[in-house]
């Protein structure tokens, strides 16, 4: 095995329509593991039939973070690539690849690649972001970005004006396409599995890497075509709101002050109420409107954790 050998972890959930293209795009990798989180669309079977990866089929939806940790444990390579199943790589991961060379630098903790739309355009606002400040998350929670998209908090957080053609330091590449050394992953303790089922686990991982003194890099020659949001549609509106707001507040619990936490909770309450009223007044939007008001209970519940059932659904619980 090469000292720069790359192993790939791909977490699937309702990904049967995209996983084959993803696996067939892998070049220059030594091992690939697909961890399926109890999909009901035969994602695991499709992945297994390609004969291109080892497939671990979970009986329950363990969440993205836990599945990544599970996949890394199954690999033996010194470099780990976390890749979403809806990403089709446009470049290989041979030892000479710039992204591999970057990841091997001792001062670098993580490298993100360039995520593109189907037409090859860089996905601005998603591909690379700044680590969130309390102000940025307040703007998100209050829905300020919907009525004032050009506000300064949103522009900084979503890195509006970022030059996607230049290799450079950055703060938070999207979790859809991340390369790092195994030693970094182990030193950080892996992904925090309490971010369930998804959202903010990649943000937290980048935060901890930078807090430990490592640089995070962006490498534009490592390109991936990204479909985006293919699994999110399988979540109900209620579960989407619970997961996003619950994990936002878990992130705040870990990294922000008590006063900042209270401000975020108040902002989330207002934002959910406004969204709930707005949705409730539209044709066919009553169910989502109710989901917004139900999610307000999530905002004021602590700590932020979910229980999982065998079907992959989740409900709010209080830890002992």
C-alpha cells in the first residue's frame, strides 16, 4: 500500500439513483467502502453489484457522522476521502495529484475539492463557506438571507466572491468532498455522532481541526460534479426542521457562549414561527406550517439528541 494511498468512504441513504455513477468515477484510490444507512430503495444492492466497493449495510439509520466513522474504521489507508454519493469525480487521486500532495503536508489538516453543477459551474455559497459566527447563524435562523440576500453576514458566511480557480486556505469546505490524513481524523476523535442524522457534523469537524492549529485548504484541480440534496427529500418536513435546528443548536452548545446560545434560540423561534405562518397560508402548506411550530419545541429542548427507530426515523429525546 502506498504511503499516499487513498481510501474512500461514501455514506448512502436512498441513493440508488446516483451511487453507481459515483463509484465508477473513482480513479487512483486503493479502497472504497459504502456505508448504507438502512435505505429502502436498494442502494446497498446497487453499490454491491458494481463490484467496486465493500458495502456495509446498516439495519438502522445511524446518521451521516456515525456512518463516516464506521467507514473510516473499515479502511486501512493513510488518507481518507469522504465523498457524497451524488458526487461524480472529474479527476483522479494518484500520488501526484495536487489534492493528495496538499493533504500530506504536516501543517494541513484537511483539503476540500471543487464542487460543480452539472454544467461545470462552481457551486458558490455551498462549496466553501466560512466557519459560522453567531451573527451568521442569527441571520440564517431569522430568515434574513431570504429577504436581504446581500447582507454582510450572509456574504461572508457563504464566501460570496470566493475565487474557485485558485488553490488557497479556507475555513469550511463542504462535507460532500473532503480529504484528510487518518492521523488527523483519529486525533480529532472522528465525526461527532450526536449530529444526527445530518447537518453541521462537517462544520464541527472543520472547526476542531482549525482549533487544533491545522490549516484547511481548497484545491480546484480536484473537481466533482455534485447533484445535491438527493437524500434530504426523503425526510419529512418535521424531521428536516428538527434535524437542522437541533444540530445548529448542538453546534452552538459546543462552540458559542451561553448568551449567544440564548440569542440563537430566540432567533430560531421567531424564524420558525414566521416560516410556519407563511407556509400555513399557502395551498398545500399546512402540514409544513405545523412542522415549523412543532420544531420550536426542539429549539428549547436540551441536550440535542435523537432516538432512532428501525425504519430510520427519529424523534426528540432528552438524555439522562
